[in-house]
C-alpha cells in the first residue's frame, strides 16, 4: 500500500507545473491548495437556514470550454458557535469583461460540523481575496 501511495504522489508531483502549481492532464487537473489563491465566500446553509462566512482554496480545475471552468474547492466555515468546520464545494467560473474589477463565482458547498455532528450544504458566491503571484 505504501508503494502504491508513493507511486501516486510521484506521478502527481512529476506532472505539476511550477508556474501554475496544477497538473497538465488536459481538461481535468489537480492543484496544490493555497498556492492558487484564497477565496472568501458568502454561503447560505439550507439545513439550518442561516448564512455562513466561508474561506476556500482551489484543489482542482475542470476546463469545460476555453472561457469556462468548474473549480473544485476545499475550505472552512465558521459555525454559529464559533467552531470551524471543513467543507468541499464547486464553483462555476466564466471569463467576463468585468473580471479585472470583480469576479464573483456561484457554486455549491457541503460539509459536516465536527463540534455537533450536523451536516450543512447550500449555495455560495466566491470572491478571490488573495491572488497568486
């Protein structure tokens, strides 16, 4: 099992490009977290019917067209009792002429609150706050 895991990590590591920190596998690519930037998002949890503040980073990209892609993200959310919980989510991103000023990407997210064991999921809107250099 250790050899399989090492081989997988070696394969992924050898395919990562230093300028983008993502693999180059065609339409679907994996990215190293945080180095592609950090996004903040406003989310609405449908289970508890409350808004949530999210922070996330891309971990994968699926290029649908030349100007549209789906971003797979991992992040954290602050619950109502100030306990952090991880989540996974996806965003839809499309090139637009206003992206130089503001780039809002709609998406969905879901996770489990570790403090009370409850699940959450909802819609979100992401804005990049820390861009890669």
